[in-house]
């Protein structure tokens, strides 16, 4: 590794060093509190973060990150880290190596679960990403460029982003953070200051600085449970991208709605079930049959649980008016 000195450092006059100005007491307190928060997060979650090395059929390899979600060796990571790999090796934070087996893989959400066989494994839990707020501290731990257990910190920059997966399907309710991520961070955890997972680090915008994305913990936990149960996700699909959005109090009272949130539609996929049903951008999805759609997560949950090709009534708020549409979600090819 090449290390270069700052240019000004070589011309500093060391003959009469100056005493640094003492920080103000208030600044010291804030700095110490911030430092303690980051240190506590790393101590709590760091031991559960792992380095994943992959080898393809033709011998080419890659690497990424992951984190243990159970004491029996279940590891969550990104689908694009492990998808199609012929061999998976995992190194834990204490240096132990283990062959890993694929439990399940969902390219549509860029999430996967693998399993290792080692004793006495630490693990970390999920926070509810619905409780995450813009501006809160976010800590990322991973293995960028092979530098194991690298810690970066920042804030949650935005909520409710959408991001395309490798299949072209838009991943909804993605967290945006300015905690620095680099190649190799993929699949590692984005954490709150209690050491809980608020997101799975998944992508960066290469030409930008401080614009990184993580799949929300609520989605990750839900997908993980189904991958562990069935090894894959069989979901119906309606063809919209959107985000959670509030229902105005007066509108909710006028229509006697119990719920106070729905799904604001950003885009409608051409030729999809939603397109054929007449869903439009800026519609607010609120019911599928008699089930409330209070969040994108609720829609995903329903589409996984129900059989495809079942005709359903979709209720939307369009310019504050209730509109009932008939929609037939279908299984994605």
C-alpha cells in the first residue's frame, strides 16, 4: 500500500510547536457521545459480520460481506454476492473459516441467506425499519476491497427510495445513507446505535459521493424468513413501484378510513397487472380485497402469501376520491 504525506506536512516548522487550542467543553461532550455511540455499535454488532469469498464455475472469484442472524450459522447477504457461485467460503471476525451452503436466494430483492457450520457464533437482530428517521446515525461494517471489518459511519440521508435489482424489478422502501460504502461492502449490515440492523448494504452510485443504499430491515427480515422456510420466494406481481405515504387526516375522516398510510405509486410497468387494471402514477393504494395496504411491506407480504392469478379488488385514493379497480396479480416469469 502506498502512503503519501499531506503536502503541507513536509514544510511545517517543527522548531516551535504550537499547543493545540483546547476544545470547548460542549464540543468535547458531543464528540465523546458520538464516539461512544459508534464504539458501542461496533462492539455489539462487529463480531457477527463476516467476509464472504465466492468462486464461480470457471474459477473466477468475488467477495462481499454478510452478517450472522442466528446462532446456528445463518448468514444474510446480497443475492448478487452469492448468486450462481459454485463455492462459498466465509471468514468470521475472529478468523475462523467455513465452507458455506446456499439456503435461499431472491434476486428480485437482492437478498440471500447462506449457512455455515461453526460453534459459538454471535448474531445480531433486526430493528424495525419503519421506525428509522432521516438524520439518525447509521453505521456500516463490511469488507471493502478485502479490508476486513472496516467501519464507516454517517446518517440516514433519505427513506422510501426505489432501486433496480439485477432482474430489473424495483426494490421498494430502500434507505439512502452517506456512510461510505465500497465494493466488498455489499451484503453487510447498516446499523443503528443499538447495534441492530436497519438495512442490508447493497449499492453505491459510482459517480457520486455519499449516496449509498441499503435494503430496509423489515423487507430483509421478511424475505429471510421465507428463504429459510422454502429456499425461494414465489410471489405474485402487480407491476408498480412506490413508497409508503401518509393519508391526509381530513381525507381519512371523510372516507371513514382506519388506516393513516398507503402506498404512493411512482411508476406503473407497461403491460403489467396494474397497468391493465388502470392504476395510475400518484394513486395511493389502500386496500387489496379487504386487506389494508399501509406500507410497501404489507403489499409484498400479501403478494407472497396469496396464489398468483387470483382476481382481486384494488382500492386506491385518486385525487382524494376512492376508486375501485379489478386486478389479477400474476407470478413473475
